[in-house]
C-alpha cells in the first residue's frame, strides 16, 4: 500500500514538472505609420518652396528657400530648385544634388555673364555683369523675366546700381549697399515718386517690392559670385 502511494506521488510530481513553460502573449508593438504621400504639386514644408513655378509661372518646379534640408546646396552662383519628377528636373539644365521626399533638388547656375577678371565691363556695355532676373510690374502679375545689369561701386559711397529693363522697354534702377537693397529710382511720368519701397531677404536673393513692381535680384548679380 505504501509503495502504491509513493508511485502516485511520483506521477503527480512528474505531471507538475511537465507543465508547459509560461509564454508572454503581450502584443508586439504596432508599426509606425507611413509618412503621408504628397498630393500632386505639393512640396514638403522642409524644402521652403516658394513662387508659382520655375522657370515660368505654372511650371511644376519651384524655387527653394533656406532650411535645414536645403542649406548645403545654397550659394551665390546658382539658384536651388525643386522638381517633382526627373524629367522636369533634367530640363532645367542644372545639376541634381539631392532627392528629398521624392522631390529632386537641382542647382541651376545663374543666367549671367561677367566681364571677366575683377569688375571689368561686359563687352559693349557699361555693366560689370548682366543677368536675367525675376520681375513683375503689376501687383497681381506672376513673375516673368527681365534683363538686368549691375554697376558696382557706382556711387561716391561705393553703392551698387542694378538697372532692370522692364517688359515695355523702360528702366528701373535699384540701389544696393553690398547685398542689401535700400532704394529705387523714381520717375515723374509713372507716378513712382510716392511709392513705398520694401526689400526682404530670401536665401541668396533680395526680394524688392516698389509700389506694384516686384524684382528678385540674386546676390550673384549684385555683389558677384
């Protein structure tokens, strides 16, 4: 009888020892949600895109301002442009330097001709350099292209004059101290004597607003690259 009791106890202990190990059934962490896709024509905020299109209003590419994502690619001799597709990026004729969230970053050399060594004159002109800049002559007009020339150390105080030829052939002079615009020439025939002047900086450019007119003057033109 005692032997049977011992055998029963042994079987009970064996059954207890063969219990399956405890398993942690806690749920695994949920995967992080994917970044939202950009809508057609939308640019990520990290690129500081601005303007209505580049090189013309309505084009798919846009100018890019200064941000943490673009700072390494901004300089005085080119403009930084973002394009949503490789085809539109290649058409700009610049160099693709990076891709950010599906946007191709393109460094496009400033369209300008310099007179050569130092501040020599562009042949056939009295300008130290000439370039095509962004301009608009009416409040609601999109930016177009205007030809411009610069006369560095033009005034007795070493000021710089940037002369813009507007679409109708008339001229507008903008005055700079280094890279900072501080005034514009007025004319009695267009009523500009009472116009307000404002200049702001965006990356390597001066955005000049004079009455209803707007001009985008790159540093590469005003002070040289």
